C-alpha cells in the first residue's frame, strides 16, 4: 500500500479492508514534490533511493495499491514497465476511497483486488480489460481456475480475442502422455501446478454443507486435506446447483463445469446412473479429465458422489 503522508489515514483504512484476504503493509511516499521531475535527469537518482520512483521496487510485492490519482501512478510506472507477465499488478485508488482502478496486471491479480475493495469498501471497480468488461472469460482466468500455468504466452492475444468476439465455450481437453503435440498459434497449452482435483456429482437440491462434508470425508480417506484441493469439477448440467457453488466459495476454490464431450472421452472404472443422461459418469470422469491419475474412484456420500484425481 503506497500513499502520500496526507493520505496515511486512508491507507490504513484500506489495509484493514485487505487484511481478511491479503497481508498488506503501508508505505509512505514522501517525494510528491518531485513527481514532475524527469527521473533520468535527477542528479541524486543514484544517491538516495527515496528520490526514485517507488515502483522500481515493485518486484518485492505481489500486488500494489497506490492511493493516488491514476495520472500520478502512470507517470511513476512509465519507466518500470517491461513485460505484462512479470510486472506486479497495480491498482490506483482515489483519496476519497470511492474508486479502484486496475492500472496494470488486470488479469494477473489487479482486477480481483479491485473487486475485493468493491466488496469490502463499496468502491467502484473500474475494470477496463476487454473480456471482463464484456462479462466474458479470459485465458488467464481460465488458467487460474484450473490451477495451471500457461506455457505458450504468445497465444494469449488470439485466445482472448476469441473469448471476446466469438462467444466461444472453450473445450478443456487433457492429453495424457507420453505424446508429441503440435498446436496452432491460437491454442493455449496449460501445465498443471499439482494438487487434488475433486470430481463431484450431486442430487438435485443438495446443500453446501452436504458437499463440504462429502469432500472432507473423501479427502481424509486418502490422507489429503481441503487445503490441497487444486480445483473442483463437475458436469455442465450442474451449473445451477447452488450447493456446489456455495461449497466452492466456502473452500475458496473454483468449480469447472465440463461438457459432454470431455466427460465421455474419459475411461471410467465404475458404472454410473448418469448413463440415463447419455454420460458415462459425472464425478469420476470430471476428476479424470483434469488430473494425471485417479486418486480415488467415485464414492457415494448420501446425496453427493466424490472422485479424486491428482
């Protein structure tokens, strides 16, 4: 959290609002009078670190909030920007604490930070990234949901344009090796960061507590904990099942809804009643689709079916 001395109180308020999710620290920037000076012509630039742009230390932090006008933030950032994939996300907040503006790194944490401030402090999240503004998914967001790392970053522009312009539902396909794969420039390759994939099937109207209890019991049976969950997965037909969504929110994890093609392309180990719906299963193929191996075949816990992969 970066503020001028006159905005220290506002910075403290924002830090308090961030404490439930982040680990904020407050830094005072005391060189407001030097903002109009060209840093390349500053004779003291190599003598006193306080004379430099505070954003030169960005890499020391995961995220930065500056209680400053957007114009000031832009001027301070100009000489520090190099690569959007490595730059620290920055959000500008006005001194009246009414608006949070992601300046850089929208898809890399700044948008989420602005939305958190909107929720906690009723700020307006001035999100300008095209996909988010249009209510569309993004490649970076999809990778985050899957707990995966984007391997070929050069594809991001074309994939995000497809999300934005073509209203596409991007199929999530997992290729299990060893294989050699040749992809076009508009195909994103994601590599899993590891963790447990929870495949879910539920009866209609299931509660979030039923889902959480079933997941916790299943994880305990294989020596895992909820903190080791990478992602939760189920069938697209469960998209309106509030109990699953609420359970995911409580566990602070994403839910991926897989389509019929992805589910039916798996090879399951146990039969399923989902065959009545034209599916080979739900929980087990969902877990298999996003993992390398099946950690636990499907088990039924009351109105919830769980399978685990990793």
